[in-house]
């Protein structure tokens, strides 16, 4: 694997920044698997957080149907995050799979802060920014994308902020069609 030079140019092409951030995330993710949910801090109500979808696993077939796709191919998964009755995030589509994985461009906010940049983290993070207000929740709606017809709702789950933790949140057996969801919650570091 190529190593980054010690002295990176001050102005990196955006694409390279994305690639670097993605790699950093992959390594962070591997490390964070050891951290159990119980040891992670909960959300501080009243603060802003980023919600990112890491993984969605669907059941082998949808509820009440024999196959996901008409020709027997696996579902084409995408996720919407809904908050206060608005869709605030829509993921890319992961085609023909029962397990959709989205690599996140989790920002190394420290390195971002070191450089001269006018880019807001909001512009780079592939996720939703929410305010963790007491009693409120976000809804994750998982769809099987259909290019020709209506997208089928594969499953959905509502998560109250008080039930979420900072870091990775693993959720299992949420509904008949939805076996597993992993989301990443990160603090917004700006004042
Ligand atoms: Ca398909």
C-alpha cells in the first residue's frame, strides 16, 4: 500500500481528500469494532450530530413476497434518513446485494482544522446533520430501488436520540425485512 508523503501539499485535490478520509474511516472502523455499545457515551441532548449509515442487511426475501426482484436478483438497497417529517439524507444505491455497505468520508477534523480551508464538514460528510432534541427521533427507511417502477419499502426503524450512542450503533432484527443496521454517530466539533 502506498504511503502518504510526510509533507502533503497544502492544497489537496478534493478527490484525494475524499480518498484519504475514506481510508481513515476504514481503519477507524476496524478499531472501533472492539468497543462495545455499552461503553460508548450517549448523545448530549441539545447538541448537533452527524448520522451516517454504515451497513444495512435485508432478509432473504421481503415480507409477504417470494423474491426481491422479479428475475430473482437481490435487492438494490438505499436508505433515507427522515427527521421532523423531512427526508434529510438519501444514500447511494447498492445493487444486487442483501448487505449494503457504505464507506463514509468521516472527516479527520483535526487535519482539516490544520489546513487553510473554507470547506464546511457539512459539505463532505455523507450523512445527515441533526440536533439531538429530547423526545425526538430519526427514522431510517430502507428501500429496494426499482429503476422502472415504484421503489419498495424494505423496512424502516425509528430511533429516539436518547437510545443512540456516539460511535457505531449496531441494531439487529428490526423488522421482518430488516435484519441489521449499523449507523455511525459523530459529534459536530465546531463551536
Ligand atoms: Ca436487483
